[in-house]
């Protein structure tokens, strides 16, 4: 197997990659650094990033505050022009960004990193296109009165990104906030910061200094201070539910709005009339195996009707066996590696528990199919047959582990699907459209797909119910609700 290194590793070894604050590359105030290693080759030091702390957050927030009045006052057509120019730049550099994402996250270049970079460009282009839709309404109020509303930006947005799909999530937050007239301080995930730092460099020629600031550091230091900073007017967080609850409490304590896109334990339901190769392939796609299951939308609870249980499960196993696990930069790779040793150990512990739990059975263990010579945090797909009360069917594992549960009646399976603290996504496979739409209306999830299982579509609202989060992103409606506030103006007109 040929290992392809990032270009700077080939020429000069690991580099120091600074933060981007007030239009300048900066290190941490205390000159501390975090080492970033490749998850696919943990012995390779990719870069050092600043270990930002409270002083660095203060500096970034100050830069965003200073840039805010002029950016807010800019005509929307000019903000639009700049966002569209960034979209073009991302398109031009998307192969570079994709390769950087692959070494940074462990996601396969062909199946994950390239599509993610395309979505990033699409999101900048979409929000550039709708920048002129940030507008209010005039109310019919009779003679002698003019009553109208305006939508205004919130101010300084503190955005915290995850490590599983950093560029795509950045695309959900940054262009929407900018289009609405806000300025940002973005905290990149310490486990996968490099593509986001490169994005900041690509954006810099098109934005005034301080409009977009990207900082790095540990979550409980840099991220926590950003959430609690008195100069931050809105928090936009994507990550685990446990951390999201802390973010929500911190934002509530300051009475500032927060949007939270959190975890999921998503149902993947198959009715007897939907059995086909396309459905089987869709089930595997919904599970996000090609992202190593490290997706909050993974359809990790597979509910199969008893009459087609064996047939569909056999097809799913067959399809999963065809996935090629390997170096993320290899064009032949379908599935890369987990982000770090901690996540690898977490997934392994769930699998050990599954093996020892009475009443469950191991349907497929791909561990023996892992290619030799892989030194990174690779984990093969694992499929269990169990029940919906089992811990592995209730907790988000964030790895390539699927639990399969049989069912017989619609009432039964919908009750099981909704018996969860989560409510992010759901996948329904049913050719009877009345039955499918009836199920969709009763499923407690913010995003339901019927007979398909792709990713988020630019322009459609995305977010969860219950402990899967608050607020919506990706859409015009999400931008208006999440990054603007309404001011009502009433005028008495003298005669």
C-alpha cells in the first residue's frame, strides 16, 4: 500500500499553523501549542496549532466586535459578492481541502472528503444567493401609521465546530452568519483543525479584517471561554449532547441565543414492500459506514419487519463486506479510520459489551477483514441483533456499530423508534406512500427521509428534536431564525 503524505510533510515536515485573528496569523498569547497527528498514521505529526486560552478568545472577540459595525452596514449585494467569491475560491482549492480533510479527520478522500468540500462551496454559494432575503414586513395599519419590522444581525457569533465533518459544519454556520451581517469567532476542533484553518486563509482576501476569526485550543479551555464570553451575542454549537447541555446552560445564564446540533440514535425502518438492492444499499449509506459511523445522522438502529428480516439482513451484511477499509488518501478506500485512540477504545468497549450481553447475537464482525499494515485507528463494521432496550441501541456510539431489531406491527415499530432521548434523523423504507407519510408524521425527528438516505441538502432546514438539539441551520429559514433578530418600528404620521 502506498502512503501519500500531505505536501508540507513531504517537503519540510510538520509545520506550525497559526490561528487567524483580525486578518493576521497569530499564535497563542502564552506561546503554548497542541500537536496534531494523523489518525490514519498516528506516528506522523501533521502540525502544531496554538493552544488558545482566555486571552486569545478575548483578542478574537475584540477583533470581531471592531469589525461588526462596518460589516453590518455593508449593502447586502456587497456581502453577497464576497461570499460568492469565497465559493469560487473553495471550488478552486477543493482538492487541496479534501486531501487535508482526509489526513486531518481519517475520512476517506473519495467517499467523504471530496463531497464534503463540494458541500462547503455550495453552502457559501447558497447563502451568498439569499443574502438579500434578510428583510422584514410592512403591516397594514391604516391611515396615520407606518408599522414595519426589520431583521438585524445578532452581532458576534461564537461558533464551535466538531471533528467529524469540520468543513461541512463550518459551511452550515459561517456563510449564514456572514450573509445576515454578523461577524464570527470560530473555534476549530483540536482533533481536526487544519482544514478549517486553511479555509480561514482562503476567506481572508475577500473579507475585512476581523469579520471571520478562527481560533484553536482545547474545548474545556478555549471553547468554554468562548461560550461564556460576555462579548459573544450568539452561540452556534455542533457536537455531543453532553457538551451541548453545558453550552446551553452557559448561554442561558447570559440570556443569549444558542443553536445546538447534537447527537442522534436514528431509526432505519424497513417495511416488507420495500425490499430491493436499492434499499439495502440505502440502509448501508444511512448508517454512514463510509464515515466510520462518526455521524450524528447515522441510522444505527435498523428495524426490519420479521417477514423480511433474514433476507434484508443477509443483503446488508453482503454489502458491508464489500466496503474497502484503508488509507484515507487511497482512491480505492471506501472507509477510513476513527479520529483518535479515545474514540477507538470507546467503540471497542461497546462491542465487548455487546458480545457479553445475554439475548444478543453478533451478526457480523469485520475485525478479521481489516487489512494488515494499517497503523491507525481503524475499526471494521460490526452488526448486532438485539432489542431496543439494550444500551447499544439507546446510546450514541459514534462508530461503525449497527443494532438490528425485528418488528411486526406499525404501532410497535413507531413506538420503538420514538423511544429515545434523541430525535435527529429517521429513514423509512416503504413503497406504500400513505403508510410512509403516516409514519413520517409520527416519527419524532427533525429530518425524515423516505426511500433515500443521502446527506443534508443545501437550502433545507436541518436540526433535531428532543436531546438532538435546538434550532435549524443550512436553510434560509435557519439563517433568519438563527442569526437575526426582529425589530418592530411604529411611526405616527402627522397630517
